[in-house]
C-alpha cells in the first residue's frame, strides 16, 4: 500500500541525518513505498474552504551534506493526502497552535500524526498533570509569591518556561540560590506565559531517561546523561545518550498513560523519566528514534509506520 505523505517540519537543510527523528520517519516511509511531500509551517494556509500547503515533493537519502532532493515547488490541498506529519519543533506558541487548528480541519479523513486537537490540548508539561501520582511535586504559576512558597517548601527546585523545549531556559535553584526574583522578572518581562516549577530530583545525575511509546506501548528507552557541571540532560545542550533498559517503574508509568495516548491519537510519544518520576510527556515533536534504533537494534520508525498503515487500511 502506497500512501501520500506530507511532512510539516522545520527547514530540512540543516538537520543532522544521524539524529533527526523526522528524517528517520521520512526515510522509512520512502523505503516502504510511500511518496513524500515537504513543507514548512509558514507555508500552511486556509484558502476558500481548503487547507493548503506550498512545498516540494521530497526524496531523502542517508548521505551527509546531500541528504535530500526537492522537486518543483507546488501548492497542494492537504485533504488529498493520506497522512500529514505534524513535526515542527516547539516553542509551543500561537503560531504552533494555529497550525493545529488548521490541521484539525482535515483530520481524521487525512490522518494527522499526532492528532492535532490533542497536541494542542495536551502539551508536554501539562499532560503530566493528569497523572499526579507519577510526577514530582509541581506547580504552574506566573505569580511570584506562589513560586516563592513552592521554593520555600521544597528548597531545591527546577524552574523553566511552561512552553519551552530542548532544555532552553531551565534553571536549578538550590537552597543557597538568591536568583528567583530576578529570574521571574526576566521571564515575565518578555513572555506572558506561566512558569513551571518542580522539585529537583537528584537522580538526574544518573540520567534523564527518554522512553519512546508507539501507540501507547513502550518500545524502548535511551538514557540522556548531563554533561559535567550541567543540570540539563537534553541532547540539544550536550547531554550524552546511553543504552538503557526499561525498569518495572518505567513499565508502570507507561501502563498508566498508554491508554490515554492511544485514545487521543498520540502515535509517537517520548516521555521523560527521572528516577521513579514522570516529568514530561512529549507529543509535539518527540525525538530519540535514531539513538534507540542504534542501541537496541530495532526498527522504531517501522513500528510507527505499521500503526499508521493499519489505521489507513
């Protein structure tokens, strides 16, 4: 079965073909005989009752510096496609949210992955609130007094933007820290968004585990170890990926959240686990496929496409 697949993503030119999950998904789709069309989010529009994208037929190859070929640019109706991938990176701002509203208009007749309605309503740092028994002590607030009270109660905390990504703007405020008010002033000076604070988990020194789930089922994990002197383990900021297995606690967490992910059409999800705690459920543009495939010798992209193909049958 050959599917017409459109991929909404950030510019393809600078991606790392040995790490980028979207590239791996495109590569696997092509190997399975599906045709690819690529466009960036700024080329998505609503016109006369149709959802339109301006982009290019796409061919990918695993050749560094020569990893793609584009056909002639053209304008297409996304309703003519079988599958649309929602794969641009956050920040989860109004531009991102608007793309989910537009893609809502073609889903599920055209299968949008992940389901844009629930991507919009269940961003990574908010969906975890549905599982309070699995997460560390957490508060979401813009009010400084509320965050100060949380800091006073837990002493050692992580503070970060609610809709940030890739480890940007993540601060550890330990018992000796005196910068909370200044950081609050900095964040609120350029954004109206709330902040999220969580109790610091010392287990992060052993790594922040990324568990990948396909249609609500765990398929494996990688461990992301912070660089020396760093609190953040994100690979964007120097975290080192390591091979690791799934613990009983990891499986408990996945069993608790898996039915919700399946019900809400979240086919490709990456959750973050530190020690025994779930910290994020990444649905917007999760990563980690290539690292997991190399460590465990499995075809994660193939498993994802099998779910999609089954849904299109």
